[in-house]
């Protein structure tokens, strides 16, 4: 049928049955934000053909403290922004400060483990501030998770910074700029139940077995697993690998012995790393073992292989360079409460 349609010159069908063009909100996938926090100025990206890891603080000021349902990161330069890990710095009342005083970015690199110090903020307690980790994270293709009112969320002070540690820019041969920003969506009430992150694999609570070393001209599979010490409710799962990723599988085995499928990606795409949200919260009981398996293709048949000819690629500690490798299974969860398995996570029902 499609072949005949092409041979006929691909004529238009019945115009009366044409669906309406969808309307997308400008500058957001979630709708109209309550607050937009921008970079003080455009950031200049050097054309040095290297991965660049930059720590930034985007200051904000509001009339009063509030509660936030979601922080949405919007990349300005979509070709170069690879990932962002964003935290929230709240300054206490009675500690006035010049929001734009001092540097707003540091180019100390991916191994900068003291972002506040690099930006002249020092220890948060001494500076009269509090730090909330991982208020949002971004990867190519990802949507900001949005949960029903009362699940997740954060307190946002009157003054503070959204701290990016790090924002990762991919290699470029020419100088470019970036003007990424955050959309902030306020909550109607204080968050009743915070979310937590369970990280398996690279830098996580369970090691990669065998060690993540991929010899040239091989396709190799690795595994990580973790046994839960308590009942949890799972909201999202986010697989993460780099350019050599080929397949990803995660499943859970509870004490009953049944297998609970979590995610299966038969054709990994480095440019599409999604936070997959379950239709309803998924209960995993205490004693459940979560397994993740990933295959990596370090052959010349992998068009994404950064090395020609292939060379050994491995996990390099905390290195996030695209030419190194990572194997992570990132689970967003909260302690289980009776009835969680009936809570819908379909964002169309509560947006």
C-alpha cells in the first residue's frame, strides 16, 4: 500500500480527516513556569575539540520562600549540552548577599569536587546556606519527571542559586555559546513524601562485574545487582551508558522468586537517554534483588565508536567523558506505603 502511494507521487489524503497541528508550549515541555532562572550572561564554549565540564551557579531572588514541584532544565545549545546535574542552594533569612557578586562559573573541570569552594561560596553551613542535591538532572532526549502533588518536590528559599555540577559540553572545533536556563514550577502545598535515588553500577552502591574494561574488537556484557534492605516504591528508571552501549536490561527478583521486568532496550541510543516512568508506582519488597545487564560494542561495526581502529575503553573513576564508558542503572524511588501500587504516574492526569 505504501509502495503504491509512493509510485502515485504521495498524494494528500482526505483533508477533512487531517488532524489538527498540536500546540506545544514555548520554551517548556511542562507548560507555563512560575519562575525562569537564567544564566547571568551567555557562556562562551571554547572550540578546542574537548569535552568541557563547567560548574555554574544561576542566582535567583523571590519575594518569599516557596515549595517547588519541578525544576525543568532547558538546554540553550542542544548540539553541545550533554548532561546536567543540578542542585539547589538556599540562603537563610538574615544573611543578605549580592547575588551576582563573585564568579558565576568555574572551569576547574570534571574532577572539581568542591563546586562551592571554586565559586567562592565555601562551606554551605558557614555561608548561611543549605544544599539540596539533585533537584533535577538532564540527559539527551530526557523529559523532566513530574509526579502527582505531594510526591517529590523541594523547598526553595527567597534567595539562592541553582548550582550545576556539572554542565557537560561535548567537543566542538569552533567557538560557540550557550544560554541554558531553568523553568521552575511551584507546588500548591509542601511535599509530603520526598524521592530518593538508588544508583547501581558506576559510582553507585553496587559494583560493575567484571570491572568495566572493554577490549578492542569485542562485544562484552557486564552485570550489577543490589538487594533491597526495605520495601520501596519505584517511580522512574534511567539507564546510562556512553557511545559503546549496545543493549540494556534490568529486572528484579523478589523473595518469591518471580521475575519483575523493569526495562529492556535492545538498541541503545546514546542521544536518547530517557527517565522512563512507570504507569503506576511499582512495589519492590524487602529482599528483592535488582539486576542490570549491559552489553558494549567496541568493534568497527559500531558507527558510534569514537576510536578507529578500536582501542581499549574502560571506566575511568568519576570520568564523564564520552570517550570513556559508564554503566549505570538509576532508580527514582521512595519508601513504600500501603496503596502506592495504585497511584497513577500518568502526567496527563495531574499536569
